[in-house]
């Protein structure tokens, strides 16, 4: 599905121990699936995968303890590993007595070495606890002979000690595999029996993120014969998938109030905008798009937008009525173009260039009136917008 190069790079690195492999990419882009497909092809190798928990894994070295608890066969174990007896009761019968003080890091490394040939996968390292973040570079600097350590993370979510840890890991890594979105062909292959036109629309709306493609297909009827217009209309009318809505909500909640305000303003605007415009609309003069942890990305020089149509829509629909009305009622100079913000009809002609979002009940010629549903329907997007007979609050009419 368009991952041949990444699969080859990861397989090559994993098959030449010892070493550390970094796998980076945004949430939902398919990192875990790529790693799982790679390690499933290994034979005669102990493979264990564990995920760090947000916001910070509460258990010191918890992810390593869980990885090691999976082991049932150990080679020669040095005495330092006895320091782990109390933390690994499952392996107490295989460990030496805790007869001397030992650094916990030494104990973990010695036990990893005793496993022999192993691939240990740690997911979501951006949420690892402080001890794990300190231990990872120690192991990477001198990995046990049979170990391949695969570290998976989201670059946009790295903060504090995680930034330093990943930087140190990079200095020792045998390979860094960057996983990006699928192209149109990859989305088409993943989506299965859909028309080429529908695959193009899916790619545009999902940004090529496999998680979003999978979730979108779950709320859509068959698209094997859908043309572009039909596919777009079906997506417009479909609900935001629950898992997508929840994931976006979690990401927004994790932001600072200022960054959250920018994300919400961008959802209402519905098109790329400069940082100054977003700050003005959100009334947050010091907010920065860079602090939105990848929810807003620079889609063209100096202009920011949501990474995907689904993310923008999820943010918009999560806004309360008063918050949505407040953002729609931002000073009219904030909205410089004629395209409608998400959920609102466009304003006609020249007036829209200075009064963005302050529309009337009229509409441009290419938005025919539908008396049966009292909506305008754009012939370009096939999107129905509720007719609005008066401007939103605080917008001069």
C-alpha cells in the first residue's frame, strides 16, 4: 500500500542486530501497522511490543518491565539483574538473588542481554516516564549483542526530556524511518473496491492517513461506482467517526488555552490563514501555531490550516453554540476571502471580501436555492449549507 520503501528500510535495520531503529510520524499515519508487518515476518526471534501511556506513563520504567515480563527463557543472567526480582515476580525463579546494591539501569540492561536475540518495540515514546527516557540512550549507546530496539514516536508531541532522549537516540540509531501519509494510489489500494474518483476524494479529505481512511469507510456506503461529486456529497453528509472525534478531542484538550483558541479559529475559518489572522480571530495576540502540536500545519509559506478535513470538522462540531457564534462574529476584517467558513453559507460578491462570515440570505449564482430543504447547494462542493436570514452575532449587517 505504498509503504515498500519504508518496509524495506525497517526490515533491513531490524535484521542486523545489535542496534536501535527510530520510527517517526504523526498520529494515525500507520507507524504501528508498519512495525507490526515488519516484525511478523521474523522467525526465531523474541518479539515484544509495549506502548507508553499518556500523558506520562506513571510507572518508572514501566514499559521495560512489561516488555521483560513477556520473557520465559533467559540465558546466563548476571547478578545485577537480581535488583529486578521485586518488580518482576513472573521471572523471580529465573533471576539471581538480590544480594548487592545495583543500579536499576544496569539490572534492566543485563536482563535484556540475557534474552538473546530479541526485538523490543516501544510505542509512543513521547509519553514515556522520565526513567525510561534516561535509560533508552544508555541502552542505545551500548546495546546487548542480540537486541534490536525499535522506538516509535510522534515528533509533534515530543516535549521536555523526550526531545533530548530522542535526539540522543538518533545519534546512535542504525536507521530512522519517517512514515508519511499515503498517496492517492495508496489510499485506493487500501480502500478496496472504490472508484478512482472516490479514492481521490478520500485522499483529499483524509490527507492520506490510513486511520482516517479506515474510519471514513466505516461510515460510508459502497463507493465502487461513485463519481467525484457523489463521493464528496456522501462524505459531507456522513458523521465524523466516533474514534476520530475522540482522538481529535483528546488532542485539543492537551493544548494550552491559547493554542486551543487558534485551532478553533482555524476550524471556523475553514481555509489556510496567516498566524496574524488566526491570532486576531481567536483574540490571542501571543498564540503561536507551532504550539498546537501538529493540529495546525504550515500548508504553504506563512499560512496554516488543520492537517485534514476530518480534523477541522471534528473541532468545529465540538464547539459549543456560544463559542461558535463568537468566532463567527469575529471582527469582519479577520475574514478576508469569499469562501464560506465551515458550516456557514458564503456572502455574495464583493461584499464578502471585507465582511467574511457576515452573509445575508442571498447567494452567488452557482449556489442554486433548494426550496425543498431551504438550503443553498454549491455546485462545486456539493455541500449543503443552512440558509441564514441574518448575520451572526456582532457582525454588522
